[in-house]
C-alpha cells in the first residue's frame, strides 16, 4: 500500500462530506449488515454528551486496556490524522487497513444502491463508523468505547451491543438537529440508553436531568450520577497533571494520577471509571485498583488544556462553546493563579456558526491581548468579524493572517508573568499540531478548502490592529 493509495482513499471519503449530516440508522444498518454485522461482535461502552465525551472515552479505553481487555476506541473529530478516529489499545488504525476497509465499504455501498436497498449515498460519518466497527471486529477486540458523532438516538453509532451508556453533559448545541431546548437535546442524547444496559451520567442541569432519569426509568436502565454514586475527593494539582481519589459504589481508588490539566478532567475520569466498573461487571472481567491507576496514568489527549511549551507558557484547547470556554478560563485561573492578564495573550479562531461573542466574554478575564485568526475551513469566521465580536472586551486586538502567524505574534507579545492560550476550534488546534506525519493526509478540515483560508482579509505583513 502506497502513500498515494492512502491519500486517494481519504480524498474519496472526504468527498462524502458534501452529503452533510443525515440523522437516521437505516443506511448504516444496511452497510453493517452487508459487512456481516461487525457491530454485534464486541460489547461496547457508548458515550454521548455536549462536552467531555472524547476525554471520557479515551480514559475508559485506557483503563480497559490496562485491565487486559483488547479495546477499540472510536472518537471524532480528529486533530492531525484521520487515523486518530479509530484505535485499538491506543494504536491508530494502519493506513493499509483504512484503504482496504474503505474499498470494501465502497463496494458494498454500490451494491446496496444498485439493488435499491439504500436510497441515498452514505455520509462521511456513516462510512467512517462502518470502517471503525469492521476494523474492531477484524481485530477481535473484547470491548469498544464509542463516542457518538452528534446526539445519540439517530446517531450512526447507535447500533451497538452497548453494555453501558455514558452521558457527560447536556448544553444547547446543534439545535437545528437536536432541538431548541436542553430538554429536547437531553431526549435525543438519552436515545443511547436501551433495556439491559446500565448508565453513568455527569452533572446535568435540572431540566435535562429530569428527562434523562425519566427515560432511564422507562427503559429499566439503572444510573450512577457524578456527585452522588461517583465522587472525586482530595484533588491536588501538579505541574504535570493532577492527583485525586475516585469513589464508586463498592470501591475506592486513592491517589490516582491523571496527566491532563483542567479542573473538569477529574469529573470525566470519574465517569470513565464508573463506566468501566459497570462494564467489566457486565462482561465478567476482573478490574483491579492498579488497572485504574495505570490506565489513567497512561492517558494522552492532545489539544485539551494542553501545555505545549514554556517561557512563555503556551496552552492549546479545542473549546468552541461558551460553556467549554468558561471551563477553560476557570482551569487556567487555577493553573496560573499569579498570571498577569496584562501580559497574557489569547489566540482565537472559530467557525462562523459559533457564538464568538459569548465565547470571548468567557475568556476575556484571562488576557488583555487578543489575536484573531482564520481557521482552515470554508466555514471559518473572518478575523475582521471576530474583531467586531471582541470589541470592548480586550485592550488590544490584532488580526493575523494565519494561526501560525498568530501564535508567533502572541509569543512575542506575552510578558514573563503571562501565558498564551490558543483556543476556539478543533480545526485551529489541528492545524497547529500538524507535522510531517500528516503529509500524506488530505486537508483535515473541510473538502475544497484552500491553504489560503482568510487571505482576502490580510493587511500588511502580520495583520491589522484595533485598539
């Protein structure tokens, strides 16, 4: 298998993004049936939520792997390589398996369409879901931890033999697809619950919690709640992460170390461990305290409150909602309590559909300096529009022509008592993390986007300034 074959396979897959998001299970079920129902050949933990679901999923996978269970992990989006989405025991799917798997699925899809079994082309996410489940079955995993794409009830992943369902949070998001209220969104997300499974839920606002609990009662799904059955105690922040004690019904895991920053991550760890405890009980696999400790200590999850350098300290985070931005602000205030906002700088870029004003409101206490940048997507907000959204919130606002230029400017502008925070989009962080290992990957944001995204907004060598 050559790099050219891999690149061509992904180019073809990425063309499916033009089909958009098509909620519903009929097409993915047909694909999976034609592939021999790989989704039924492994038990799963199914994870949904408005934020934190990726972190929770990777922690659960790492603990299961430490417990000796060969474990698949399916997450989205990716930051650098498409292969990040599909892993077994932390190792990305090989390029050759991507090419072979996509060829099988393309053949199956053509046959299904020719026979009238499906009435539309499978979407990017439906094909990627089928690829993941097919690979997990071929690798004979003993478990899979699967993150939903959007919602839950009609998400392509909701075809699994899931023993445990996890709901991290519920916030207003994707209201065009999931509904206009947190109650409606909670109803869609609780669609991952099915009779015969158990559930683990995070801190939910009252309206969402009522809906989730009612759904679980109706289906006979017993729930563990963070803050009740699941607890975090004795948390200590360190330079490299944090240490805390996790408590679940019938077990306590003292002084576990998690090499991730962010005050929200212990909550995700509690949900992950609670899910693994319930899952291993369901499949009859022993779980030892050292499995939890070793699994959490091995977690790696780039771009989530990640310190990428020092002098000045530079942090990357993919937060792209007002709520997640507020959580980042709280975490940074805790990590660097003595930082001077006057010497700190935020580099910000986001997609057009995001509420940039509210996100920047949440971030504004951290820094007086803001650098706005385009992200590599056809849906990128223009830096000029971001500058307008930021007006009145920062003392100095700079437009930069690219994320890379923005970070360089931020490093130069940040004083010895400050830090740099780069935040606002998965696309933004992914662009900055890309390296030579991604040379044979297509543009990993949107098909058709050019490397000159935002170039029509450039002024001068480095950008324009608003004061």
